[in-house]
C-alpha cells in the first residue's frame, strides 16, 4: 500500500497549508491502513466527500514534491474514483463508518465491515482483480450469504446474478467454507 508514512506526510503537508480534510476511504488503501493487507496500492480512493479544489491541488502538489524526492506517486493518488458507489451502498452506511487514521489535518474513516466487504466483493465480481483482498478480509460463510442479495442487484445484465453466485462460490471454496 501507500506507506502509512505517505499519509502521515500528506497530513503534515495539509497542516502546513492550513487545510483540513475528513473523508471516507475504501479499497486497498483502507485495508492497508487497517493492517488487513500488506500489498502495495497506488492510490487512496475517497468515497466521500467530493474533493475540493484546494485539497485536490494540495494532493497534486504533494505528489510532485514526493516524485522530486524519489517517491513514485501519481498526480491522482488521492482521488474520488469510487464516488458513485456511495449512492448504491446499503442504507445507513454513513452511520457505520469507523476511523482508521487520525492526523492533525487529515482524518480518514472507512466503511463498517459489512459495507466494506460488499464493496470489495463487488470489485471482485466486477473487475476480477480483488481476490487477494477478499481472502485477506476472511469473510465467514454467513457474511458471504448476507452480501449476495445486494451484490446481485449491482448490475442490470441478466447474466450478472449467476456471475456473482459463481464468483462468491469460488471465494467460499478458497476460504474453506465447503460450498
């Protein structure tokens, strides 16, 4: 993942600019900050709020300074890529968020376990690239069953529900849930 030191340095950068940001982060960077995974990630996916111009500019300037210091950090490393997911997550997700980073100018939360699991399982079904993260989350058989109805509704393609079931069945087998 982006090293925690990068997030801490960005916190100091924001503080130096007199800026403050509180947001909900998902994806691999959230899992990394929580200690669930150790794999590298290239960005921080902010679910909400939409980044202000000042924060987006500060993130780009920070990335440029990091590259000058030899750190590979793209301009869009701090982004709203998953913004639309906030519109389809189960009702009440905002009340279930949990704090995962508490800096002086930067406060990051992530989804509660059930919602975070749904977002990762959706990514697995949609992109097929999130299997290691889903395995690292180690969902129980019951959690997988609980996620299925929501997952099956996330795409209008008539083949989607069968694809979701096959993908989750495969994950369950890999986790030793004996499907």
